[in-house]
C-alpha cells in the first residue's frame, strides 16, 4: 500500500495489485475489441458470401464468428476474475490495516469516534476504495475500444475515423462537465449515509442501556434526524446522477445518429458497400457504450472512492491517544506469578503502574469478552496446537464438541461459564508478558475455578498474571 501522504493515493491503491490488475485491463480491452470485431465480420460476410451467394464462404464466416464469440467469452471471464480478485485483495488489505489500527491498544487520538463510525469505515469505505480497481480496468478497455473503432472506420472512410477520434474526447468532456454537482453530492451522500449507519450501530450496541434510562424516544428522534438527512442527500445525489446519465445517453445517441446518417449518405453515393455500411452502423452501436461510460465512471465512481479514501486515511494516520512514558524496566516492579486483587483492598500503586505500562506488553481480558461466530478453536488462536494448549489450561475440555464446537453468533450456543472459559483461553494463548484478567471465572463452579487457578499458575509460571476481582477478599 502507498504512503498515506502520497499524491494520487487512490490511484496508487488501485494499482497495488499489479500485475493482476494489468492482466485484467489487457483482457478486458481484448474482450471489448472482440465485441467490436463482430460487426466487421458480419459486414465482410455480407460482401463476401451473401452478396455473391457463396454458401461455402458463408459457412466459413459463421465459423469465424463462432470462434470469435468463444474467444471473447474466455478472455472476458479471465479478465473479470482478475478484476474481482484484485478488488477483493485491495479491500482485504485495507480492512486489515483499518481494523489493526482501530484495535491498537494505544487508541486513536484526535476527534471522538464512535464504534458505528469506525465500523462504517472498516466495512463500507474499504469496500468502496477496493472497487476503484475497476477504474484501472474498464477505462483502459474503453479507450482501446474507441481507438479501435476509429481505426476501422478510418480505413472505410477517413472522415468517419476522424469524427470518432474527435467525438470520443468531446463526450468524455461533456460527462465530466455535467458530473461536477454529482461529485460534490456523492461525497455529501456518503458522509450522511455513514453517519446514519454509525448512529444505528451505536443504538443497537447500547440498546439495553438506553431502555434502562428510558431514552428510546430521544434516541429515536436523533436517528430519525440523521436518517432524514441521509435520505435527502441520497435523493440529491441520485438526481445529479440521473442528469449525468441523461446527458451522456442523449449526446451519445446524437453522435451515433450523426455517424449513421453520414455512413448512409456515403453508401447512397456509392462510396461505401452495403457490408461496410453494416460495419459502420454496428461499430457506432458498439462505441456508444465505451464513449458514454468512460466519462460517467470517471465522474461518479472516482468521487465516491476519494471520499472513502479520505475517511480511511484519517483513521490510519491518526496519532496515538496513549503513549507510555514508563521505563521499560518498570515491569520488574510488578509481582511475579499470579496475583489476585480484590475490591476494597486499594492497590493504587500497582494499578497506576499497570496503567503506565507499554501497551504492546500487556493484554487485558475484560469480564464480558466478545466471541465471534466459528468454532471454539477459531476463537482462541489460529495455530491449532497453541489453541489446544490454551483450551486445556482454561478447562474448556468439558464443552460438548470440544475445540470444533460451533459457538454461534456472539457465543450464543455456549453457556455463560463456557463463554468465560473460551475468552480466558484466548487471553492465555497469546501469552503476553503481563496478563490482566477481570473476573475471569465468576460463572463457573468453585471446583472448576480452583482447577483453572492452578493450571493458569503452572502455565504462566513467573510471568506476571493479575486477576482483578470485584468480590471482596
């Protein structure tokens, strides 16, 4: 991935999957040219076989047409596969970078960010920037198509070829001119939709608390407001997009009509054969797509990706909220082995020391840890051997189905005690220098709790392990 302050960051991100995206560009261009060859083959068949009533030549041209279709389908499939692959890889890389930055224990400095807003950036925005890879594929194919069409027409009649070469850039320029309101409104729409999604996520996340506070009506009004703004911005952006589509389609239709009328006039004057007329008419129908879509894609998709790219870079480039100034040797002042801190016992100095510890050396496992859909082992550690050892230490062996047990969304297929032990196993598996556990065994029986304490002590040895308990000693 390019540096965050790099010029043309979006373009460099789109090109980060080369050579696969280059293969997609070449394949898509070849596929477009194959489609453009169809009217040429049909025109040649008319002049060479139908006009002369030569059945053998007609069969030959039909065979050429069939082979052309088969080749076009194969090349198009390869190009689209490479395109989708490149898009997915770019999106994956961006999602990984954003989620890693969000989960960094040092936090995000700057303005306050909600969980919903960060989720929107890590999902919708990264996907939108990943899709910009197509802007390095289809525009290339569209430019090649226009050049190909102009070249074929030039050999039929130079005036037609020159008209196509001039008309292509003119149509693109018109589309870019008309698209200016869309670029501005697309950014506004995207920001409003992201805000609505962020608000809804935050509401769902805190729904139980909101009900307890009796604040549902207030939150409903707040969400209704941001949702209405998103609706209004979407309508305005869609209206601008409709105008862009209407103008590009209309100008493209006028251009095609002008070329067709000119070709018909040349055919009536005997300057062009019937087969050549069919070729020109077919090529104009073929060219209207690349000519109109080139400017339209540059106008709409690029603006949307730019807005998402700014939001992503804002997160990736944010400073750290917490930067430890503690001496790295401060870890030596912590008690070795397992230490239990009960409520009401003070321990202010120890807690302050933990707070000042370098974040990359400490893992804090909260009381209510989140589990993700998948197996028990998936929730503990990627390496099966490490996951199995941690599962044993956390006394998860009595979970029906063992390490391969599906936990369900949010761990819903496990009991409270089982969820606690899986979360504990996950913390143990990472084996940090300092491990802080907050009430890790409140939902298990006393015998299991004692077994876990002994196994964690044996496993961790002299490494610092601190259990913070809300229960008094």
